[in-house]
C-alpha cells in the first residue's frame, strides 16, 4: 500500500502541465476549416410508418430538410464539411414559409425518388403535408416532418422501401395501427401511451432497399433475424460512425499496449455500458443528450490526459473507466431508442446490439495493435513518441467536442 501511495502521481500539477501541452494542438484544431459551432452532424432520417387493416399506409419522415435541399448527403460527417455549407446555412435561417416554398419547387422530384414497392411492384406515394419548426437556435439542426401516404393493394405479401442515396441513411420503423392485429399498439404510442409495437425497425442505407416487410403475417421477425440484424447495427455504430467511442477506446489502448492492461479496462467499460444500455432501453433510467454528449467528450479528455501524466495502469483507472462506461451506455441507448425494438424481441435486439458494439470496440483495439502496438510496444521510445503525442491529439479533439457541445452549442 505504501509503495502504491508513493507512486500515485501529483494529479493537479500534472493535469495542468498536460493541458498546457494540449492547448497548442487545440488552437491548431480550431483553425482548421469545418469547425464552425453551427456545423450540424449529418444524421439519418427517421420514417415512422403505420399500416391500417384496409391497406392504408401513412409515413411521417423526420429529416433535416435543409441538408436535403442543399444536397448534403452521407458522404459528409457534418454540414460544414460540404462545399454546399453556405447554402445550407442560408436555408437554416429561412422561416418556415420561405423554406416551404423552396421545398415546393422540388417537391415532385424529391417524392418521386422515394421508392415503395408491394410484391415487387411500385406503389405511388402521395404528399400529405410538411411540418417545419420555427428558426430557433441556429446551432441546432432543425427537424422537419414530411408526411406521405399510399394505398397498398391487398391481398399482398410484403412491401419494401428504398431511400435515395443522396438523401443519406434512414431509420425505418413500421407499426400496425390499432385494429390491424389483436392488441396491436397505435403508431403514436401503445395502448398505455408507451412505445409503439414495431413489426420492423432497422437502418436502411441510402440507395439500398429494405428487406421485405410482411403484410400477410403480422408476427414480428424471428429472434435470430432481430439478433443478427442488430449485431450489424451495433458494429456500425462503432465503425465507422462512433467517432467519440472510437476515440475513447483508442485512449484506453494508448496507456499500455499490453493485453492484461487492456482486458482490465475493456472489461470494466463493457460491464458499465451494458448496465446503462439495458436499464435505459427498459425505461428505468434516462438522461438528455445535452448532458450525456458533453460528458462523453469530457471522458475522452480525461483518459487522454491521464495517459500523459502516468505511464502505467493504476488501481483507480478501471474504476474511472467503469464510470465513464455508464455514460457511454446512455449514448448507445439514444441510438438504439431511435431504431426501436420489434415487439416481443427486446432481448434479442438488445443483446445483438451490445455484441455488435463489442465487436466494433475489439476491432478498434485490433487495428491499433496492427498499426503500432504489435511493432513498437516494447521499444524504449514507445511512450514518448507514440503514447504521449497521440494522447495529446485525442485530448485536443475531445476538448473541442466538449466546447462544441456546451459553450459553443
């Protein structure tokens, strides 16, 4: 115990020194293009589709209308990365009436590009309305709701949905309105106002077609279908989409590229985010993203700074990582909540998603080993030339994200 106390680093002084090293890197980062406080992340649209017993289909599509009109798609992480960023910013400032006029000029083209097929045959989509919120805070992306409808020819086996590639990805959630099946829940909530009973929920890549969604059998997809599909969704949330989670895992790797060290940290992180992900999806806990996202950025900074001030895994590190894992679990839950889970398949979807996240994290660790760990981890200069410089970069990026999600929001 005495030996441990002697090796415990002087935290305040070393943390101050580390931040003095981080500051120049942060200033460079702030000078780079595309770091405007009004850069909005390019996120998937969300389509809530309700089907009635007589074959009426109603779709409410929540999307960033300005990004769609400006031609900013999934090839960009945020709007400021696009050459059309100025056009997007101008559209973002328009009041609802003027933005609606811009949409009307392209309405037929936009809707025609969305493909709905029943048993392989195209079905015409009808425009039913567009809801555009007031301008509000320009630092926050505005979410509009595009309302479409169709009449499905019955009897029919299944329908598919294709979202244009240039529009980005879309989360597709399909529910049966009350009366369609025994005690089915309505699209706007369950019989007790709870979560809709989705017969399908999943991410559809832009330009790709959804799997066939049954119109004949109202039973939810099999346990295996949900399990396997959500493994892919969980993996994709880490690679390539989860940049903040990737950076956190890289920070864990940088302290020590030894297997025992990584096992302690990854096990602690995994246990923690599994707990909060499960509790959040079951409805027992919740936290607004305005709190969770800045704290996730702060966790990245802490891990990176600790890498700089200490050269070994201290006893408190897995405990701190566990606490940060609780935060990251809430971040994972916000993604999974957008997708929803098919009725009666809560456990299969949750476990599959969590396994996909773990595979993604382990892939990040494996890539770090292939890049530097395997070749250089036993070199005497590994810490001075790899751990500390890389941790400075990670800390700078995490600091910028924290500022972007708080004072610059």
